[in-house]
């Protein structure tokens, strides 16, 4: 599905129905063993309050941005709360076997991360957002949607908090910071746009040098298997020769 716009109005319009479906499915259950600490009813009510706060925040920013440091901190705090609500609601959608609701919630998880980034906030936790990006990438083939997905990934990477960007958990291959860089490089390749590949590959080399050789080796294999066009192969081949062939010779 196309990525929704990161606005309070879009959140309310796009999520009210799916959240109501989740509440209804929960009400039809004969047993209510917890998928999360809050029930879907309480989560839906919390989202309504969140939409109101987001709308007020957007109006305040449009009228007077005020002190950037204070405003950014408030956006960061509100964004963290919103992402926690999405994490809880995604657990319930999965527990209640609501795949369509789950897909919508994930799309708006990405929109929430973009809302934080677009208003000067910082992302302190990436797990839920990165999982949503991965699932979106796996279900996307349209070139325009891939481009939008790449741009959204770039927004999130730029807005990631410094404490995450330090990437101290090098021994954890599943850390979201690493997965997001790798997935953005894959999505950039799938757009067939060399400038996006250059940007994503350069960031991968800078932030994950230990992964570069393996990524470009696998990438060159995919060039043959999936019959990528020559201009895409040329970029991948250049990075492959620099990070895989050249390094193996030393």
C-alpha cells in the first residue's frame, strides 16, 4: 500500500476505522488473555487523544515555532508515546488475526516516524518502525512506491537519535540501525536510480563498514539472478570491486 501522509488529519482519517475493527473483534472474543497491557478499547481511546495533541502541535508549529530545543523535545516525547501505542496495537491486531488492520497500522507507524522527523524530533527506538519498513519493502514493486519508501527510510535515518547512531551493539546483527541501512540500500537498488544507490551505499560503507563486503558480494549475485539493467549493475560492480575484490587481495 502507498505510504500515508504524516499529518494528524491523515492519522485520524486512516486509523479510526481499523481501530474500530480491532475493538469490535476484541469484543467478540469469549476470552481476553492479554496481548498487551492495555485493551484495544483503551488503545483506541488513547489514539483519539493522541490525534488531538498532534493537531494542536501542528497548529502551534505553523503559528510560531517557538524555542526549537523545547519544541523538538516535546515532539520526541510525543512521538515515543505514539510509537508505543502502535507497538501495543500491532500486538493486538496480530493476536486477533486481523491482517488488514495490521498492515494499516504498520503503514501509519512509518507515517508517525516521518511526523517526528518532519517536526524536528528524534527517534529513540526504531524496532517497530524498521519492522514496518521491512514488511512494506517486501510487498512493494511499484517504482514510485519504492522511491517513496526510500525517501521515508532516509528521513528516519536522519532523525535517529545520537545514542542510537553511535551503534554500540555491534555484536547484535539484528539491531534496527543496521537493518534499516541494509534495507534502504536494497530498496535504493530496486528503484534502479544510480544516485539513490550512491547515497545509500555511501551511508552503508560509512556506518557499517564491517557489512560492506558481504552486502556488495550478495548484491552482485542478485544483479545476475534478477537481470538488473546495465546502469544499475555498473554501480553495484564498482562498489563490489572496491569492497570485496580489492580487499580480498590484501
